[in-house]
């Protein structure tokens, strides 16, 4: 039997992805193992897939204090057993499966359009939906293809490399590639994310407002790509052909490994977080003797941080220990992880995912938040959770005012 997480929120994520038909084979095996582990898990799974039971729970959820539940969620304290509107045979973990997501996100387990029933039929005059899968592919000749508007099948052929779409994911087949070199670029606008399999089999996930430039076939002694924004890599191991990622101010060299790079221009640092394998991180402006001194070799669980406040001639590269990889890669798994994240960092995330402009009224206190939410939820529901920390928001058009 496959191992599974003991964190109810992790299981809630698997259930959500299952209902969306988005589980990988490994995730499906983990969910199956969790369901088979106990009668309570099986009963919970059956009830979540029973429309009549869902309707009863919607009505029951509407009877308790949502604000208090959210405050308990954000403080990390479980609610008293008596307030759970779940059926008696559900155990504490099953109830937390709902509350750990935050009450306003409960209906990702059921139907998003029912959420107004939970909040007392309060309607939102204006709202902004979450981002979705989609990107723009720029071919070597400058042709641009909007991928989320195209059907499955072959969409281009460049120097023998076949480019195709399968369920809105881009796949390259370089088995018939010629010796000529062509480079493609994938760009995700704000409000979009994307997954692509490169010609060597390397899998790449792009967060919103990100890009990757790469050859349609990897020839020569190395595999070199350029990125901006935030990108997660699962690199195919080729010991004879190292994989090199360049940002504007950092170079990352790998053989076969998985790692996340956050290189947004409006963040104060560029960060590389290693999940498996090993990588060598070097400031782009380091050279000569300085380059030998300043590069860092990461082991799993470490993050290399390059400060952008330093002058290019004197880059500062540090390594932090004992990070939470799940927090760093939450975006890839469809989550916001706000544990220990400040207000301004959260607003930058919302700007990119919801394609909005954030303006501050006065000088808001830099509040530190705690909690997790699904990214597959409307902006108003995210703001409702954040407002429990005494931050006020007003949405006018595409501009969010923070008070």
C-alpha cells in the first residue's frame, strides 16, 4: 500500500484534485491508500461523493459561526467537537478535513456555486475568478500561439521536433530532430499557470507572470534554458549533459533533480529551493576568483537566497536550512500557503494570480498571516479569510485597495 500524509489538509488537496480529474498516478495511489486505511476514511469519501449527503452538510454548515471558525483556523486551534456540523460517525480528522481549508473554501469539495448558501445567501456584486491553466507559445520565427484556446494534437513542427498539445499540456518529441537549432518561449500572463514537458523529458511548471526560453532539441554539452518569474523543475538525469537554468542574476547547474526558482522582478530576492538531488547556484555577476568563492552547492531542504539590494559587482548569496519544501511549492499543487507570510508578499501573489493591481491606502501594518487556501477560489473568498486579521479591502474594477 502506498504511503499517505497524516495532514488532513494534504488529504483535502488530493480529494479536490480528484474531483477535478487532475491527480497524477502517484497522487491517486496516495488517495487510494488513505481511503483504504480505515472505515472512517471510506465513509468520508463515500459521503463526499453523495449529492444528498453534501446538501445536508451545506445546510448544517450554515448553522454555525463562520467567522469564529475562520479565526480558529487561522490561529491553528481545532474547533470544539460539539460545533462540527458533521454526522456523528465522522471522526475529528474528518471534520478538520473541512475546517483546515477555511470555511470559505469548503465547497471545493462540493460545488463552488453553492458558497453563497454557506454565507447566508450574501451575494458579491463584483468578484474576480481565480487564474487557470494557459500560456502563450512563441516559436522561433516569432509566431505566437495561445495554448489555452487550442485543441489537442500537433500544433507545430520545428526542425523535425514535433510540438503537440495533450489536455492543455505542451509536449515535445525530438526523436526526429535535425542538427539545426531553434528556440521557443512559453510565457504565462498574470492569471495563468502552465505545465510543459521539454524535449529531454524534463517537466516544468510555470507560475503566473513567468516565462521560460529553451531549444526545441537539446544538442551539445549542456541543456541551457532561461527563465523569469517562478518556475518548478523536475529534471531528467543526463550525466553527460548538465542542465543549466539562467535568471537575470543567478545561474543554477543540475544533473537530475527537482527544484523551485523564484525570480520575480518585484521580489527583493531570487531564491532557489532544492527538493531532491543537488544543484550548484552561482550569482550571474560573479567571475574569476569571486565565482569560486561565492557559488553554493545545495542539498535537499536548502534554499539559496540572492539579495537584490546588493550591487551587481558584490552579490550576496546565502543558504538557509530546514525550510518547508511544501510551502515553497504550494503554488504548483494549487494552494496558497500563507504560514508566516507578510501582507505585502501575499498581495504580490494575489496580483499575479488574479491579474489585479494592488494599491495601499495610508500605511497598512505589515501583518503576518497563517493558514492555507486553495488557489481555485474567487478573490472575494480569499479576502474574506484575510480580513479576519483586521485588514480591510475594497475592490474597484481591477484594482484592490488595501486599508
